[in-house]
């Protein structure tokens, strides 16, 4: 799977994909499907920690520029 981009080095993304076969296995189909649906998401888990609200951890892949965030 090619995780390269002409504008960004994607160092963190490539590091996680290299270290985690599970991440890479989840990410591949999401990347293939996202062109059709604009958003692909996977629930990774939920946490109840020292905050007043429950936390949900998700992985999502999107082509919607409204959802894009700055790399910083």
C-alpha cells in the first residue's frame, strides 16, 4: 500500500503502518472504499477516564475537505 503524498512526508502514518500489521490491515480497505463514500470509519474503542464524558476512539479516512485538519 502506497502511503506517500507529494506535499507531506507522512512520517507518523508510515511509522504506525510499519509497526502495526493490524493498522495497515484496517487502513487498506478504507482507502480503497473512501472514493465512493467520502468517509470510511472504524470504531476502535471507548474509554471512561477522569473526564465527565465518555470518550470514543475512531479511525476515519475521508476525501471531504471539510474534515481535513492541519498537520500541526
